[in-house]
């Protein structure tokens, strides 16, 4: 079979099943057993939560379902009960309580993050749903993947997970993505380099498309980073909130830049202390990347 983008839906996840039902209703698919195929994508259902789907790309390859990109259709859970559409990448800065491996980041799909957030925002506003839309910081598993992936979520309680209108919006945003973009799928960076070695970003072929930042600082919902996605032409790869910064070592910073195909880094400076800014910026600059201030980003990439 052809290598396609794979939308992974989890049977125990109510929001995931809601999105799957809407994907099937909104598009023409050819069913082959428990797999649904279109010319650009396929839907695969798993019987466990997505966070425990390490090596699913290899498993799909063995099944004759090779993939270049994985979209995890999922729920978002929060005590705030906020009505929310969100998207994020996966990785663990510390231990692995919620899937994946400790201190490991999965390859990110930043070229999908921006358009899916824009689509969900526009659809939610048009339908007057009352849902907010936000990028989230990097968290949980799976981490052991060789292809880029992204989580696209409905939150934050069961009422939203089973909301058919929310399912339609998330499914529509997924279908709005050009799932066959070479600039998204053809990652040229070697993601398995020795983490102790230096990497000159000018010597590595990056994908084209939206300029990509790796973010440091802010909260879990990355308010300033989300505003930059909506108000400038950039997108984000991995992002680390302020409570994770002290756990970032040189190898994780390097992996975040490489596995995001990053062009530069961004600091939510007010949420970081001077020691954190100095330490992280020294690593970033040693790797050959620039830390861009918000004003410079808006001047260079403003809409």
C-alpha cells in the first residue's frame, strides 16, 4: 500500500470516536477490514489510548500500512472544564507517567499545527460554539516514533468529547489539511544524531513552509505562542512551559530544535528568570540557532 498520512483513533477515547464518526460521514473512504482509505489518508483504530502507541509507525509498516505522518484524534482533559480545541506535540522532559519514554521527544509536525489551529478557530467562531482554541506545550507519550505526529483534541470534559458539533469541527479541520504536502512529510533531518554532538543547522536540509520556532516559557497553554501563530506567519514545534525549563538539558534542547525542523527559538521572557534565559540561549546559540524576540518576529513575519 501507499505511504499515507494516518489518522489514529482510540476506541476507549470518546472524543476520538466522535471525530472518527464525523470523518467517516464527511468524506468518501474505501473500507478494507478495520482500515478506511482515501487517496491521501487512512484511518486506523486502536484498542488502547494513544499515549501508549509507541512504535505505532513500525507496527503499521509491518501491517502493510506505511505512514509518513500521524494525526492522533483525541480528547483533552482538564479540571477547568473549559470548552477547548487544542493541538500539541508529544514528549517527556522528565519521567514517563503518561506514555512514551523518559526524557524523549517525538518528531513534531509544525507545518500542521498552524493550519489546524486556524481552521478550528474559524470553524468554532462561525458556528458560535463558545470553544476556545489553543496550542498546548509538549507533554505525554508516545515518544518512540520515527515519523512526525500531532495531537488534535476536543476538551475538556465528557460533555465536549461527545458533542457532535465539536466532532464535526475537529474532523473538518483535519480534512482541511493538505495531508499530502511534501513540505510537511519529507523531513530531511537525521533525528537520531548523537545528542552530545553539535549540529550546524545550515548544513541540515529543513522543510520549507511556515517559519518554525521552538518555544520556551509561558504556561501549559502557551498563550503568547498561540497568539503568534494567529497574528504572524510563523508556527511552532516543541514548546516547553516555565515549569519544565529547569529539567531541560543540552540534549533535550538540541532534540527539540532538530525534531521540530526549527528555524529559530522563542522565549516567553517574562516567565523565565535570567539564569534560565542565559543557560538555554547559550545552548541554542552554540547549536547555530537564533533566539528571536517577539517584536522581531512580528516585524519580520507579521501579517
